[in-house]
C-alpha cells in the first residue's frame, strides 16, 4: 500500500474517532494528477484546490478518466476567474465578498446551475488573510442568502499558524457559533464547517468541524520551487 493510502486510512480512523460524520478533503494543490489518482484509488473522493487554473487541468483529466470526484475551491477567487470556477467546481468554499457571491450567482444562472458555496471568515482578523471579517459578513449575509442560484452550505476558515492547536481552538469555536447564529437569525441552513488542516484538524473536529482539509498530512511536504 502506498504511503498516501496509509495516510488516508490513518486520518480516516482518527477523524471517525472524534466525529463520525466529518469528511476528509484531500488538498492536492501543487501535486500532480498522478497523486490525485493515487488518493482516488484508496477511496478518496473529495478534493480541494486553491488555484483555478491549476485545478482545471486536473479536473479535465479526472473527467476524461471518468473519476467520480467532488472538487472544492478553497483558495481566494479573483472575480475575473469566477465564471470558470462556477463551471468547473462543485463547491466554492472561498466566497469572501458580496460582490463575488453576486458574480457567482450570475454565472450560475447562465449555466443553469445551483452552486454550493461556503463563506470564508477571517475569524482572527489577520491582515494578510482573505475572508469576511465578522462585521462585514453580518452586513452582507442577508443579501447573499437571497441570491437565487447560490446555496450557502457552510462556513470556512483558515486558522492562524500556531505551534499549539490549543491557542487557536477559539477560532473553531467562534466559527461554529457564527454558523448557529446565522441559522437561527436568518432561518438559514448552514450545515458544513470547513475547518482544520494538517496541523490543527483534531482541535477543529472537537469543535464541530464537518470537513477537514488535509494536504501535507496526505501527500507530504509541498515543493513550491
Ligand atoms: C493548503 C491548504 C490547506 C491544507 O494545508 P495542509 O497544511 O497542507 O494540510 C487547507 N486549506 C487551505 C485553504 C489551503 O490553502
């Protein structure tokens, strides 16, 4: 068995021991299509990519091979790439402005598609990070929920980098609270909490994560050179 398969198997075991219903996303960014196929051969079906163009190449290949993959966009989406993103992805997790949500809605209408999206929240208010600030999200949420061809299925967050997951547990807690608050206040149906990565997924699961996004923990270290 390959190490990719071992990693997936071990992760599944750990995830299941904390939250039976949580899903494992394999984040295949920077890795080639061969790695996608390897993970697929071990039963992995949910994949995440952070760049539209890089993802499209892999998605095209996976379509040719008739692989039954659910592709999520997890990286910042530039408005001029939103049409392609709507066409290729099954879910856009990185919606971070009302304007972007409106564009996605417009293109989804064009393609006659109901687009699943998540709203990315910058819980820790990090300047270099994308995502709604909470106040901004509260200003926009009503308008976003009213968009006809968008289905807001979840909230997503990237926690600050930290040596100790306990230091950022509050971020996961806060995202969870926010989802409950939005559901209650707007009669919404946000079910997914996409939170937790290789370094902090256990704490995220303990705080209610339903999707953990794992790259290095499955495929190994990334080479950006
Ligand atoms: C790269 C990335 C991940 C995966 O990170 P790892 O540390 O490799 O597990 C998860 N979420 C987002 C948004 C990413 O860009």
